[in-house]
């Protein structure tokens, strides 16, 4: 097979894999459905890049890692609050705060400035993939309208980096009866608030990333270098209909509308703005003064981010023709903090496999091995499935009170056992905490987490399940009876009006 690759998707992982292939003499064509990469910070969200991402940036160009550190801000710790009380403090000092758009733009600049054998085709959205004919069909949008382009990929390898809702993965699932990936929608969706320039900053430490009652709060740098406070406003499946209506502009089960243009044409709705301000005050009271009414109004026009947890039985389901990478292979849950980090580590693994199997003499690279994708799959599959297993647990949203209480007790027990010295480390320490610099393989991180879960969680259930049946439900019944007159009066008043 010729040293030519087709990469589907120009996100961070797509561009990262293209840069790796370019380093090893491949000619690369990248196909991206969007007309361009957005650099608008308001169309992105805050992330933390840990040593796994920095290692990849160093590999491609040490200046990229320097740029990431210069543009970002070092995160000293994560602090988690329940109400006004801090319930957890995780020191870090090895993770840098930035945005996904900033990382994407850095990699795009590297492609355009230093990689001549990479060609990017914007406005090419994959329409179909035919496994028998080794053929790709793209829908192309330009000034003259919409057209269709067929690409013969029989002499190329394909790397699918087209994200959590990968069209490549779905096409392979339809055509390969033995390929059955697991795709579980997130139990949360979110939009982001950005602090207003005319409001005072909060009295918070900008080096700390906070989680206030489920709201991720962090500082990111604007293009001019000025700090900007952000609050990720999440709506969960079990939130009230009123909260979902405010935070998502719809009910949970309704399909998300397409993002509106950035001219913000939604009419001003003072009542809706007031409801949003109330939710911010309840969840992140330290941040409520950072947003004026105009910023709260702009919130409703922004994109809603959603996703799914993805786990695949193999990363090379079509042999040596297609490789799944990044979110297309192992999309995780936001709480893991490992989305972009695990994806760019995929690119590092691809580079390691290529370095072990190819050589370059002058400008003449040796042919890639016939089993390139099989070697990558052997090296990376256990890590991909490991981080996905943690994400699947964190994403689960049990409806029964007893199970929910058991999971909370499991988390508290883990942290307490670490505090008294029974546990030396936790999976959080190894991913975005102080020990993240060790870059422990995800398979080992997952073994640590799942091993403790197998022992501690059943014990928590033994305690929480009886309490739920014998205490919680009886008290709830008593409360229902006591408050029945109030509900009756409320119903009568509403019916008369």
C-alpha cells in the first residue's frame, strides 16, 4: 500500500495524526466538513492539557509546547464544592488551562507553516464509505451550491478522526456484522458563560479550577492574552423541566437546534435572563456578579455541547484500510478530563509504531509496514478500552435513590481512604493531579479504579440500600402526607385563577 493517508476530520486529533504521518514521509489529505476552523473563543470551552498532550506537542515541534504553556495558565489545583462547602481539593501543578479551539489553531498553524505534504480540503463532509469498493463520497459545499465528490481510496489508508459521532465508525458498523461499538449518550449537555468586561472579577484564585455544584469554573486566556472567567453551565438528564428549558432552550429529550450565526438574533427575553441569573446564583454564587444581562442573553445563542461515551472492540475494524482514533475510537465523559489528552496521546502512539517499523534515508522514506494498523491496535486498544470503562461509570445516571447514594458514598470513601493513608493514589491523581506527569498507561489507571470499585461499591450498597428502604422512603412518605394540605391549597388557587 502506498505511503498515502486520508484523514477524516481536522480537529486536534485529525491534524495531530496528519502531522505524525507527515513526519514519516506520508502524503496526507485531510477532509473536513466545516468551511474553516473557528477561532472564536465563545464557540469553544475550557479544557486542561496534561503532560500527555504536552509530550505530543514536544514531539511535533518543541515550540508548540512552549506556545501552549505561554497562552495557557498553570492549574495549581481543582476544588470541588457542594453548596458553599469545599468537599475536595486536588493539587495539580502539571496541567495547563486553555481552550480546545486554541489547541486546534496551534496545530493548524503548524500544518500550514511547516508541513508541505499535508493538504486540507475544507467543506468536504463525508456522505458515505463503501468498504467493498474502497471508496469515499463527500458532500461539498461552495459558493455555487452543493455537489458530490467521489474519492478512490483503494491505494490509501484512512484514519478516522471525525469525532464522537463518527460517520466512518457508523458506516463500518453497518457493513461489518462483527463490529459492534458501544455508544452511550452523555447524561449532561452544556453551554458556556464568559465574564463581561465591565463587571468585576470574582474573588477567586485564577490558578484554581473550581467545580461549584456541577458548574466547571475556570480562567482562559483571550487572543490578546487577557484573562477571561468562564462557567460551564451543565444540564443533566434529571434536572427539572424549567432548568432544562433555561439552560438548553428545550427539554432534555428534544433534538438540539442547529447553532445560530454569531450575530445573536434571539430576541431579548428579560424573564429568561432572570431565570438564568437565578440558576447561576444557586450553583455558582461566587460568579453571579461577573455576567451582565447582555452576556446572559448571548448565552442562549451559543452552541450546546453534547456527546457520548464510545468504546470499540477493535480500533482497526477494516483491517489495514481504516483506523479509528481519538473520539471516534474512545470518546470519554467530561469529568474524566481526558478527551483531548487521550486523543493526542493516540497520535504519540502512532508515531511510536511508525518509528519502530519505518526508516527514512534522505528524502526517501521506507514503505509503511503492511500491518501498521494491526500494530497500533495491539499497542493502544487496552488503553482505549480502559479509559472508556472509567467514563462509562462516571456517565451512568442511576435513577434509583439507593444506587445514587451508593455511588456518592463510594467517591467519599475513596477520598477518605486516601486521606488516612490507606490508598497512596487515586485515578484522579494519575490523570490530572500531581502524578499526571508519570503518564501511567490508561489500562493501569483503569485497573486501579475498577479494582477499588469492585470492592468498595458493593460495601456501600450494603449500607445505602437498607437505609433507602427503611429510612428515606418512610420519611419521604411522611413528608408527602404533611405537605398535602399545602399542595391542595396551591392547586385550588391555581384552578380558580
